[in-house]
C-alpha cells in the first residue's frame, strides 16, 4: 500500500472553521487516510501546525490533538477513559 504524506495545510484547514469548504474537504481526506492506514505525518508538520493553530487561528495551546484509533488499533482506544 502506498503511503500519503499529510501536509501542514491539510491539518490546519481541518481545524480552521473560517473556510467551511476547505475544512470539510480536509476532514474527509484525513478520515479516509486514517481509515485505510495510508496517511503519514512528520514531527515538522506537527510543529508547524501547533504554531499556526495557536498564533493564527486562535486554538488554545492546552487543547489536545486527538487522533482516532487506526485500523491496526481496533482492540484498544488511545483516548483516556475520562474523555
């Protein structure tokens, strides 16, 4: 299976409600890649996302970036039980 690299902009658009169309398309793309296990992301993308989210779209610095379990993790959830 080919891996697909998620660019910073896709992650940002998924979390930025100012442009609903970009947000909707980005969320759909991320969901598909998570569902089939083909998406990959780098630590640099996560760092860039955190900077933009906090400084440009006003996301609180103390919020969690939650990723749902991948198909490989069907037997256990990565969410804390208190969530």
